[in-house]
């Protein structure tokens, strides 16, 4: 058997339930590959579904969920570092790591061992970059080579930070995480585009009307987080915060958030397809199968 199993796919495909069932059957422990589930108190919007971490009476351990406070800007280097610690610990106990999530960059970073590092702020560099236009910053970032994250091209703050990181890496090639060598079998859950859209919209309506999403955002704001801090996390936290603070009404919030999640899911699919084109083998399972049927298919794949 490989030393890592991944259960991946876009949002709203039921990855967690399959990963839990599979882990329960093979003695596995789940490592989250979700860039927002690391935050405490951000439960509904990130789809933690912690009540689902049990199958046929077997409770499945999980890792890299609820590990930092909201407001902190957790990054991919920290994820690589934390993944390595958890992976090595699970393997040392003769258990099987099951990586589950939809954050393609996080998944890709451990499967293909991105060369990243902790990068301090460089005030001199930042001041020199302030004189450049956004287009000039994008050109400079591209000059360092292939991008790990295309979202860095959107916001000026991210552009400057991305350049700062790439510049530091160029000058300090030895300061990187010692990632374990991964030999993974990758299982993806697939729905056709229209069905995935329907699932996303139905899940969003449920989270907003009965799932406590709005109340969760209010609680986070009441805890001392500013609206801008919550908006940083995007999707549900951006648009629901705008609704709660009175910037937009409910209908506008629902429509724009629904569209944003559909676009996000499309980007996730694109990322996984790009991974395949670069040589990562993904075994896709039909999302319309029952959980037991998906479990049976997954067991055949890993064996």
C-alpha cells in the first residue's frame, strides 16, 4: 500500500464522509487539506462537519483542524511544516495517513514537495515595490518563475508578499521544510458541472437558513474580529459579513455568494485537472454512488 491516500475534489462533493469511512476500514487518520479549517470557530462556513468523523461506531482521528485562532494569516509554508509533523507521527504509529480536502495548492504542495520557506518582512524591498504599479508587480512576480498561487496576482497586498517570498527564497535556497517523500494514491469525487452547481446552491441555502452560518459570523464579530479580518477569508465569511454589517441585503448576499462558490469550485476542478496534466494520477469516483459503493470503489483502488 502507498504511504498516503488522498480523498480530494471540489467543494460539496462529500469528501469527508468517504475519507472517514475509508479511514475507519483501514486504520487511517485524516489530515485536513483545507486552508480555512485550520481556524478555530470557523466551522460552518468551512464545512468541518466534525460530527461526521465516525463510521460504524469507529471514531476516526483528524489533524490540522482548529489549530490557529481566526484573524491569524496561516500560510502554505506553515501547512507544509505542520503536515510533515503529523504525517511522520501517524506513520510512526503504524497508521495510514488519509489526506482529505479541496485546497489544491495545499495538496499539490505536499504531493509535489513545493520548495517553500518562512519569510520575514523585508521593509526595504516593500518600500521599493510601493513605487510600482500593479501590472509592474505582476510582471516582477512572474519573472521568478511558475506561480504557486495565481490568486497572488489579484490583490496588491498579496502581490507584494508573494514577491517578498520569492525574493527571499532566491537568496536563501537552503531554508525550506524537510518534506517526507510521498508515494500517494489519489482518489477524487466527481459530479458533472450542473449537478455540482445544484449541490452547492442547496448546501448554501441550508447553511444560511438552518445551519447557523449567519450566527457563526455574528459570533466571530462579537469575539473581537473586525469585518475586514473576516472578509479576508473570502466566500461565506466575506459575503455574510457584508450582510451582517448592513452593506448588502440578504438577496444580494445569497446571489453573490452562490456565484462566488460556483466560481471557486470551478477553480478547484481546474487545479486538479492541471495536477493531472503535470503527472499526478487521480482515480475519479462517481459522486452519485452511495457511500458504501464509493467506499467499495476506493478500497479496490488502494489495494
